[in-house]
């Protein structure tokens, strides 16, 4: 006859193991120690952040007081029409001085050295390069070299009447041409190459 074995019989089952009380006490102690350390760190950071907050609030309060004082002084100063008129006169004087300086630097004139250099930078053909520039209130003089004399002539024609132009082959047999050009007045003396 076949036999049946009951695998759920208590004798056949492996015994249940329970944690012993000392091991559980140790684990609980470690958890408590970790919680105390974490609480201490959180408390320390909270105090540090509160100190920073208090310092920032005191700085903000001081800045607000300074701003209110400055606004009160500005309102008091600008409330007086005579003070406003005096400030306006000072600003207009500074503006007139700056405008005078701009005019001297050539902001409004086309014969100034600044305007000349600006024009040269924007319009000079790539085949022409300058060795020397002379400027006077009466006119300007240029000395340089070119690979294409025709490009030089066209460029000079676009710049207005040129009173003097001298173009010559390079003396040392190199490719290209040397030139001297002047506009307005006599040609200032340009040193030879």
C-alpha cells in the first residue's frame, strides 16, 4: 500500500528562528544612535541658517533705511523748482561741453582727421595700401603703394578733386607702383621711400 508523507508535519518543517532579544536590542540601539546623530546635525544646520537669516534681515533693514533716506533727500531736493532748474543748467552745460568736444574730434566735420581715417578704412580698395598719411586743416596727403594704378585713380576720383597725384613704378624692380596724392591746399612734404 502506498504511503503518504505529510510535509507540513511539525517534525518535518524547519524550525522558525526568531531574533534573540540581545540582537534586537543592539539594532534598536544603533537606530536610536543614528536618529540622535541626525537630529543633532539638523539642529546645528537650523541654528546656522537662522543666524544667516538674521544677518541677511538686518542687512536688508539697513539697506531699506538708507534707500528711504536717499529717497527723502532726493524728493526734498527735487521738490524745490530752483534746485531742479540749477540741476538742469548743470546738465545742459555738460552736454554743451561734450558736443564741443565731439565737434573738435570731427563728429560733425568731414575734414577732420577722424572723418578722414574713417573714410579711408571704409573705402580704400584692397589693391591700394598706405605707407603714410598727413593731415592739416587745409587738406591731406597720402603716400603708398598699389598693384593697380587704375583702381587708385578711380578711388581718388570718388574722394573729390585731387590737386596732386604722382604715380611711379617701384624703383627696385618689384611689382607695383608707388604714389603720392594730395587734396586741398599744397601737398605737404612726404618723405621719399
